[in-house]
C-alpha cells in the first residue's frame, strides 16, 4: 500500500468518524493562512546542516461543539518547503500534509475566546523523490474574536511534532541520498490567521 493510499484511507476514516460524531450539532468551518518554520536537514556524508526555508501554509478545519466550552475538530494543514543541498548546490522541495483530530478547550470572555488545542494524527511527507507517512501530534494556543454568532476572526500559534525515521529513503534516489533527518523528531511551528464560519 502506497503512502498516498494510506493517507487517503486515513482521511476517509476520519471523515466517517467525524460525520458519525456530529449528529445534529452545529458545524464550524475554519480557513487559515500562515507561515511555518521547520527543523533543518543534514548531509548524509559530513552531517552538514541544510536550512529548510519558511513555508506558507493553508489549513482547513471542520469543528463541532462537544460542550459549552469544548470542540472536536478535524484539521488538514498543507505546507511546501524548499531546501538547498550545499554539497551539490541543488535545490529540493519538501511538501507536508498534516491531518489531525483535535480537542479544543475554550475560555470565553464575552466576544473574546482563548483556545488551547491538542491533537493526534499523521503527516504525509513528499520530497519529490519518495514519500512517507509518519505519526504526528499537535499543540496550539489561539484566540477568537466573535463578530457575530456565526463569524469569528481566528489567530493561532501551533506546533507539530512528527516521529520520523532518520534511516529511511525519503530523500534518496537509488543509492544517492540528498539529505536526511537531523533527528527522529521533526518539529514545525506555525503562526496563522483565519476566519471561522458556523453553520
């Protein structure tokens, strides 16, 4: 089974669980744009570090109210990074799609809401050479300003931690490897802003 098929299956299972959990609850859709900052990669020969650029990300989330101060949420976040192998002076890309089920605690003060979110899921890595899916977790702190009962401005600081395999062939073509993970934990941080609409 390919990584594309695995990610598609996870997504379908997630949507099924989500739809079963909703029932007659109100649905909230949030679209977010932001910037992501990632870990570095290293050379396979001399452990020289390759800096991964800051990537623009787009996230789409579907949430439902589980309690007066808590939401369940399915979030998909996509980012595209570039890095340069300074040994051969070639540029490569690294695209990542995160999919997480999150629990969100809401702390309300009239129209202003502070949020804390914790989630588990997976991360699909595509290096243009190979692709892999890794387990992943996410933690976020955010704010919401409610313009009305249906529309809110959302800001968020989010961290991602993915358990990667530093011995895999994600960056390898045949016997040539252009980079490798610096550690078994891939860390990314994200600052984003968006709009939430409740139906």
